[in-house]
C-alpha cells in the first residue's frame, strides 16, 4: 500500500531530442509499412506499374480539368474505392492525406470565400459577405487537392519505388528527372538513418534533462553536423554509383509484363478522362 502522505512528482515529459528521434523512427517505420503494403494482394498491386502510372496521371488530369463539382466528387469516391480495394483503409488516407491537405488548402481557400465577387449567401461583419462563387472556388481547390493526393498516395503505396521510376522512364520521362527522383528518395532515408544515429549517440552521453536553451543549441549542432556529413556522403555515394555503372537508368530483376487487364485499366482511365471533359462542359 502506498503512503498517502508521499507526493509523487509527475513523470518528466520527453525531451526535444527524444521527440526528434521518435519522429525519425516513425518515418522509417512508415517506409517499412509502405513496402509491405506494396506486396499485399490487391487491385492496384496486381496491375503493371506502367499502367498504374499512366492511369493515375489520367485520373489526376481529369480531376484538374473538370469544371463540375459532381464529377469531382465522383472522382474522389473512385480514388477512395481504388485505395480500399488495394487494402488502403480510409483511416490511413485520412491520417496521411485528407486531414493534412484539408488543413493546408483550407488556409489558402478560406480568403476566397469573401474575396471572390459574386452573389452573397452569408453576410459577415464589417461589410463582408461569403459569395456563392467563393464557395465554389474553395470547393474546387479543396476537392482537387484531396482527389489528386489520394490518387498519388494510392499509387506510391501499391508500387515499389524502383518500379515507379522504371515506369516513368518507360513512359518517356527524361532520365535526369528520374535520376533526381531516385537520388532524392534514397537520400531522404540515408539522412534519416544518419540523423537517428546522431540522436542516439547524443542521448547516450547526456545525464539529466537539458534546459530549453541547451536543447536548442544541441539541436542546432546536430543539424550542422548532419549537413556536413550529408555533403561528404553525397559525393561518396555518387562516385560509388558511377563506379558500379550507374548512368541514370533503372534496372530491375523482374521485367514488366503488360497483360489484358492492364490494357483494360488504361482504356477505362482514358474513358474516364474523356467523359470528365465532356461532363464538365454539360454539367456546370
């Protein structure tokens, strides 16, 4: 039995270095989960990467080109259904895309409610009013952002990154652009792994809690050391890749196989794009 006269101090909150390290570990865990998700059985996982990239581009173009909110809503529902059929839950979409995109685009679209001239639907103080055209503009901006982000996430989570790069090359994307994407993706995880090592090494040498000023100074020092090591590492990795024959092309052990269902998916995506353009001109 505990003595009621003893006052227990509250557990100390995690320090800044611990939170930074937890964030980096979360990034690495997310990458592992995405790699595992790409190997699961699902609708998009079973398609040829070239068909997925081209089809996703067609649907994204349809979402950007449409002038009908009903069509945009249908495309959003389609993107969500494709993700669900590929074992990507709506909870994951909401956590990784919908909430973030809504918060970001909401701040951009909010002024349009009163800045876009049109028919007033709600009066506000100081002579301001929310207009029908402003609501429509904000809805288009938010809906297009949510739909395109959902399609992009579904593509990335259901396709290993090397296959995405090779599919881009097969579809005619310049080699320099593919090389930049590949190196950027690689360096993100190299730097994350390096930062995690620095955090763990620093934490193992600390005794007690740091003051806020010392924690900021320590975080700044780690950032400087990480930048310095990144510069040296980038040169070493580039030379090592050149020595091993890297010329910007993506080579995989397994070749792509274009099957009838891949062709059907491409035809369906193209039909949706054409139908979206037509419906936008009919349904304002």
